[in-house]
C-alpha cells in the first residue's frame, strides 16, 4: 500500500510525539500515531485503520533486523540481572571506589564518557556497555539517571558517524556508491571535518562532564539527585522494570568485579568478531543488528558458564533469572515495537520524501548546506531514524553538488549531521530508547533533559553551514 506524499504524512509522527511529551504515555501515544497513519491510508476509515494498525505492528517482525533489535533489547535485562545476582555489579562498584579510581561525580561521569567513546564499532553496543558499567556508580554518587542517558546517547551516534570503520560508515559509503561517486570512502572521509553537529554534540557532553555544569532541565535533575539522592524524577516511569534493577546479590556470594567484567568484556570482544564474520572478512560490511545480538548472547553464555563454574548459581537458578529478567524488559520491547511500527507507516505515507520535496521548489546555492541540515533534522525527528534519513536525503543532496557547484564534504556532512540530530531528539528513535533503557530512566525525561544540549549543538552547526555556504 502506497500513497502520494502530502501534508497528512507528517500528522502521525507529529501527533505521537506531541502526545508522548504531554502525557508521558509513550507506548499509547505511539499506537495512536500508528492508528492515525493507517486510518489515513485506509481512506480515513478508523475501523479499517485500527485493523491495519494491528497488522502493521505484527509486520514489524517481518523485518529480521527489527526482530533482532527487539530480542537483543529484552536479553539485556538478563545481562543486568546476571551481573547483580552474581555479585558482579556490587563487586565492580567496590573495586572502583575502594581503589580510588572513581571518587567523585566528575570521575564517574568521565567513566561513562570514556566508555561511550572507546566502544566505536556499534552505537547500541556503546550505549549498553557505558550504561551497564556506570549506572550503579552514578546511583552511589548521586548522579541523575537523566545525566547518564545523555552521556550514553551523545557518545554513540555522533561518534559512530565520524568513523568509517563501523556499520554506520559502511552504510553511508554504500549510499554514496549508489550515487556513482567514484571514491565513496574518500568522499565520506572528506565530509568528516564538516560534520559540525557530531563534533559539538561530543564536545558539549564532555564539557558538561568535565566542568560539572548543566543547563535547563538537566540542571534541575542534577540538583535533585545531588541534594536528595533521588536519581529519578518524581513520577518517572523507567522503560525497564525497576524490580530488575533492585535485585541483590545471592545470599552468601562474595562480590567480585570479575563476575561483571566477564559478560561485558565478552560482548566487547564479540562485537568486532561478529561484524567480521557477518561481513565475510570485511568489518565494514558486517551486519550490525546480528552482531549485537550475537554479542549479547555470547556475554550471557560466558556469564552463565562462569557463575556455574564458581557454584554461584545452579542451572535451574540461571534459567529462573533469565526468564524473570526478560519479563522485566516487556515495557522496553513494547516501546521498540511501536517505534518500528510508526516508522513503517511513515515510510508508507512518504513522510520523508514529502518533507524533502518542500525544499526543491526554491533554493539558492549558498543556503543549500544549511537547508539540507534543517530538512534532515526534521525528517529524522519525525521518523526516528537517522539511517532512513540518510537513505532519503543522500540521493537528493549528492546530485546537487555537481549541478550547483557545491562543497561536497559540507553537503554530505549536513545530511549526516542533521540525521544524527533528529535521531538524538526523537522519542521514537531506537538509539534514544536504548539510551533510556541503559540508564534505566524515564524516556521522556531523557528527551527533555537532553534537548537543550542538542539544540545548542544544532544551532552552532547551522551557523557553520551558513558560513560554509557563503565561503564556498
């Protein structure tokens, strides 16, 4: 089912986002957006639209990549439970604090920032590991969960889009190849210095961590956490079951950091190995969602074997922890399911092409990089996907380079940076959702506290593209 792009195509994501922010009922808001989208496609018949919306949710699983991401997200709950029941998380916190490596709020935040920056092969893996390692330390030192989610989110996609040796780089290079660019790798590398949003997003989060200075809602969240020890906002609804985070070590188990490091390090090692395997020896051609799933499963297996060998958990206990913890991730799985479903209905409605087409009627060469950045921001925010934005905008932007004599690096970077910005701030973005999960915070609280930083970075980037347009 397809339709001609029109103004109605922007209604489903717009209504869903507004409702989610206003009501904080993200899952319900997303479904209303999905229902509206399919109602439009069904000739404004709400009953037929409801039936189509249900079928659209089911069809999310027709995409193997979507299924793997949802499955990986639920298995993360088991990983968290394993590290807690085995005494690994408690031991890790004791190790860092006892040895004086993490003695302050600044050093704890730096741990999250450094971890997020070092894990560069996949954005979701970066978020997961940074959140898993830092969350118990943040709680102990009274840093807000919102701050952790911001650090995880702002060191994931912005960093990955600046590195060609990962799935993000491979995807963009593939899109550039399809546009008959002779040296796509060189074109991607040439765009990196102009990716102003990515650079400033990373710089802002680093300055926030280093100087311990925050703005807007984040300042209030940090004050609340510092003064009261309340790491979550009043009325917060974390996308992960709080009972899962309150699991304690099994009675009689000696806390050991190694019981946390074994599954985490296994994931770190398995990620590039999985990319190499799925890419038939080419890391850049590896399948990201498959590799993440393999890595998480490998981490769980390594943890289970280690805990059984140490006689910490019996096989029956391992399975009990596994199944109960997966149940605790149902809210996250539901959120991911509806996020993918609304993305699919936006694709069918032609939301992205419609927004992009608005720029084709009139445009001056000097304003093209800035305009491409703005449009990419809007598309990514409305659809919740940076990769989908790249796929829509690169075929539009690249031909403009030769026809209008534009700076190719700036044009490509404007699309990439705009996609990352929208993906950063959209409540229906998978990386934003996983950041909320990794930090165990309320999803809308994460969006609300991160937005001012993203807007500042975007404003600086926009000025940069205006300058490039006039200077070229």
